[in-house]
C-alpha cells in the first residue's frame, strides 16, 4: 500500500499567487489544495487536517492572523506559515506568539518556501507513530533499531542476560520487552533492586527462609526465585550485590535450584534471569568487587542500551511521546512543542538520558499555559541551552531569515548536523560556519 499523501493547503485571495505557489511546492508525496476564501479554507482544514497551511496575511472576510488563531484552536499540530508584502517585526512577533510556524515576505522566494515547507514536513514525520514503538520502547535511531532486532533474536533462547547502560537509559523497559518476547511471557515478572536491599537480608529476599532460620524468622518465607518460578526475575543494579550472595546466585544459575535459608532441602526452579547494571562490571571484576565467574555466566548474552546522546534522532520522537502521555495524564490540551523548544531539547546534552527528558517534559506539561510547550515551560536548567534571541533589529532581514532557517533545519534533524546540512543543500562545514555566526554552537 502506498504511503498516504501529506496535505498542504494554500490560502490567498489572488488566483495567480495560488497557481505560482502550488506549482513551486508540487512534489511526490504532497497533496496541494488551493482556496481563495479564508472561511472555506477553515472548513477544508477541519475536513482534511493538512500538515501545513500557507496563508496570505491580508484577505477579505478573515485575516491571516484570524485564520491562524482558528486553526491553532482547532489543531495546534498544524503548521501555519503567514505571507505578507508588508513585513514588520512587530507583526512577525505577534504571529509567532499566536502559534505561526513561520512568517514570509512577499514576493516569496520559491526556493526558500520549498525549504521551509520541507522542514516542517520532515519535523512532523519525526513525531512518533506505531512504527517507532517496540514493546514500550520508543526509538527510530539506527542503534535502537539494532537493539530491537537483537531483543527479537535473544528472547526465544536466553536463560540469563546482562543489560548494561547508563542511568536513565531505559534498561528496565528493555528487560520488560525481553520478558514479553520470551516463551515465559505469561509467567511472573519480578524485579529486585539490589541497591535497596540490606546486605544481611539478601539471601532471604532471593531464596526465602524457613521458620527459626534466624532471629525474627517467625514463619516460612518464599523468596523471589520461587515467586518468579516459570517467569522472569530482573536483578537491577546487580553490581551492588554482596560477594557472598554472588557465590550463591552463581550456584542457582548453574543448578536451577535454591536452598531456603535454614533449610537443607533444595527446591527446583525454572527462572529466566535478567541482570542490569549502570557500572562497568569488567572493572569491578578487576577490582575484586564482582565475581569473575558470575560475570561471564551473566554476560554470555549482553545487551547495551545506548545513552540519549548517542541516539539524537530519538530526542524529538521521545519528547512528543512524553507530551502525549503527560497531556492525557494531566488532562491538558497540549499537542506538542514550539520550534524553539524543540531546538533547546536537541542542543542539550541529556546527562540523565531518557529519564531526564521524561521529567523535563512532565515539568513543562505542568507549567504550560498554551497548547504548545514553549521554552519558558522547560525546567530552568535547560534554559542555558536555549537558542539566543533574534539578531539585532538593525541587522538585514535576510540574516534573520537565514538564522531561522538554520534553527529549523537543526530542529527537524534532531541536532544531527549532517542531516541538517543536507536539508539546506550545503556542506557540513558551511553549516558549522553559519551556526557559529548565529551563536548556535
């Protein structure tokens, strides 16, 4: 089945302008609709929900600004570009505040128009859809699609797996996906955070105990291995497990049987074990803090979850994913983020990875006053990464347009400079020169 066409609506009360603009934008994958009456345009917006609306500012019945307001109120995810022969900075700022994606001078440069519309269409395609989701994981970057493929290959066969990655990368989501894809998906999924267990209680937590095994053991207790029998046990932050418990865990993995504390009767268990850690276990082995034999037992199959900095193409899809989730959770009518807010997200380093991005979007959804998240809604520590304001008012208008084009290209490419340069039809060195020129580096 062919991909659906991207709808573009052009609104201008001059028929010759419509013909010129439609001819300039006509391209495979785009469906161009033209209309002279702005009220009819509003009806078409509600019927076809175009991706981009290109509208003149001065029209009878309904001005371009009034049409913009009505479109944003109907669906804030529709990008609206305003055109006018009477450019003023004040009107441009007013249009942007009302939700316009861009503001173009007439006569419009057709090359610039094609570039701007192309960027908006590419940015819309970065929003998550079912194709970007894999068992609760959101990602379209190459290293994430490779990870999804690895999960599919490992899931039917593993008994033990080691998941590595920095804090906040989503290791537990990967573990849950592995369980859901495995033959024991219908069984229990049990999680133990090893960093939260008192050392003297580790064995009891994992293997259980019998009454009288130690002071306070007033009754028999089932351990997590028995509880997870026929399913999956996730040992999160396994690097914090004491060495004495590591030795007993190794025997369980080898023999598939446990001994409750205080008991001499072994019990058979069939459990898939997933270990996760944010520390370098190889270094821990070298330092004598982790058993070498247990490490090699766990790491026979290893899955590394990349940091967010190593998958920049996923920042925008993840951000939109979290906007959708938090908007529903908080019962807010929030559809997405403004281009400037997106640029802030792509320029930030995300040391806390996906969890930090999730928290930032959650904060912004609480603070937002409109239906699009803007820079002021983001947590204060992100504002240091905010793009600088427009160049001085006496600078040439072309400079402002060029800067805005570079900003949009970077946002649409999720900060990937090579992709942004390609979308602008310039070399990467030329893009970096412009970024330095406009204070974007």
